[in-house]
C-alpha cells in the first residue's frame, strides 16, 4: 500500500515573452542608432543649416545643381538650363505621382538665380512640395 500522495507531473512551460521583449528592444536600438544619409554621385558642397532631418516620401525627385550651374534630375544631366527643359525633366521623373517631393540639392557656390529657376520649374509643373537640401554644420554629428 502506497501512502504517499500522488503528485501530478507538470509539463515544463516555455515562456517566450522575455525573448520577444529582447528582440523588440534590439530592433528599436538598431533603428534609432542607424543614420540614413542620402549620397549623391554629383559632387556638391551643400550649404550648412541647423534644422531637423525630414522624412521623405516614396516619390522623390531630386534636382541637383552643381557649382557651374549645370542641372541634374535624379542624377541625369540636362542638356541645357532652360526652365522648360527642367520642368519636362521633373515631370518625367515624377511619373504618375500626384504630389511628389522635390528636393533641390544645390552647391553652396550656385547662384541664387539657378535655385529659383529650379523652384519655378517645379511650380510650373504643378508641384508645390519643394525642399532645399542642406547639411549640418561641422561638429554637429554626422554629415
């Protein structure tokens, strides 16, 4: 006769909550610590400005203007600097997008007139979401 009380054998339980928490924290850490930088193949020395980094949309048209006044739309050189040529290139790069974001990256030695011409071409194309690209001053983190 067995007088010991019968104990039910419990199955081991694996709790995944701490594992999920650690993976989630690692994901957040890498997202926060990664810096996103837009590199271009056109050699531009952007002007410095102390402003917040802006998030970009899926449809972005980048208009580059080098120090000699040559225009590039999405890294493709334009044949001339006429407003109509710039407008057609922006429209072609925007495709079917209703309101793409136009980012003007002008060299710091570019004339004000060249930047205004690019802005005017974008406005004539019907786009009003225009941004000027800058870089942070030296000593203000990553450039």
